[in-house]
């Protein structure tokens, strides 16, 4: 497929009940092609609506050009994921892409349109696809998808339990309120334990997940919850060709902000990826640097602190090193070896 010259792009603005589509044929680019001239239509966000959309697409283009059609939409949680599954099921060649809403919004805003409607958003997304050629969305396996659902539900309950515990320190004159709070805390503990038990069951019953899980928990500081969160949110870490692609995807790569001679901000984590993975990595990095046994993670932290790096900056480096190490272990298929450097002094690092 020659996407640069022959690909037609369909922009899709997805909502709960409907999805609006607009078609940008090959060779159409903004501003040479005005935004309002692109054909546009709205369909129900159902399997029947997808079939109607494909029929409409057949009216716009001849059937022989269908292999050159791609789709692009913004990430809207389960709405976009479910629509993508229906599209792939009925027309696999469409290979829809799910893009970061911050990037698509910035692009559509750059077109200088004063109004923002579903139809205009779909047209803007069509031009976005024609210019940026985003990669197709890689869906998670059913097991990873279920694991992610359980993990996110657990995060919600854990946050609720933390808030409930904080309220428990407040003085309360009502005995009924105190009783309800205690009962609610116990129920939250039971629900969280059930979710963790179900997450572990899915991992144990899925050979691929079980093998990857065993490799990840061999890393210092990485516990069962951290390993399951990474597997559920990122999927297969091997799909990233380079380690820096993985660190950028998660948002643990450094961000440099400099301009001229006066603007020199401190280098920080870019934080443009999945916040749930970063939260899990932060806790696992804290555990890793506090382990008593020597390993490459706490050694890295101490070395950076001795070099007068701020504690948070050193911890961010440990977070990235943990993530890169996870990918390296999954590729090699071997668990973490704390004596790797001393045993193999002439070998290159596991991952760069």
C-alpha cells in the first residue's frame, strides 16, 4: 500500500451513540481542498451502522479502490476500541488508527476553523490521516483486555479506599457514620482482594501471560500488581522495535525545554503516555532503590544521587531503566540476573 500517494483516508469522530465520517481522497490536502468540501455523514455506533458506513463508502469510491482506504479516529476509550473491532471484522483492510486526542486536537486547531462540530472534526481527522499516516491500532488480546478492565476497576477501588481511610482520621460525632465507614472499608478490602485474585487467575491460565509475568516479577521492585498493570496497559512489550519507543510510549523519556539564551527549564519526564503505567513504575522504582541486595537499579539511583542529581530525577531514571529491562527480559526469555555485569563483563547491555 502506497499511503503517500494512493491512500484514501476516512476521518471518524466517535461518540457514545454515533460516529461521524468524512472522506479525503488521495491527493486532497488542506488548504488546497477546503474542509467543507469533503463528503460527510453520521451513522449509529453499532454493527449495523458500520455496515451502512461501508455501503456509503462504496457509493463514494469504486470497489477496486477499497484496498487503498485507511481510517483514523481519536481515542475515546471503549467507544473507539469497540468501533475498531467492528470495522476490522467487516472490512479488515481498513486498518483504523486510534490517535492521541491531544495530537489530533492540535492539528485540527492548526487548520484555523472557528467552529467545532462532529462533521468538521471528522473532516479534520481525514486530513490528519492524509498528512501524518498514523500506524494501525494493534488491539490487545482478549485476556489482556479483561486484565486491563480488572486492573482499572482495582485502581478505582484503591483510590476510594485511600480516601475513606483519610476520612477515618477525622473526628465524627455520628456513630452511624463511623459504622458505615468501617463496613465500607471492609467491603472495599474484600472487593480489591477478589479483583486481584481474578487477575492472577487470568495470568495463570494464559500461558503467554504467565511466562511474561514470571520474567517481569524477577526484576527488583516489580511486584505482581506492577507486572500485571504493565502487561494489561502496554500489551506485548516486544512489539516496540527500540527501547526508546517504549519509554516514549509510556511517558518516562526525558523532556528538554530550551529556547535561545534565556529559556533553560529543568529536564523532566515528558509524561505523555499512560499514567497508570507510570504510577505502577514509580512505586516499583521506590521499592527497587530501597532493596538491600545490590542490583543495577539501586546502583543507578545511588550513582545519580552522588552526581548531585535531584532525587526525583534519579527515581525517574530508575523507572525508565525498569521499563527497558522489562522489554529486554521478554525478548531474551531469561529472568533478571543481578550478577549479569560481573559475570559477563565484555557483553553489551541488555537494552539501549
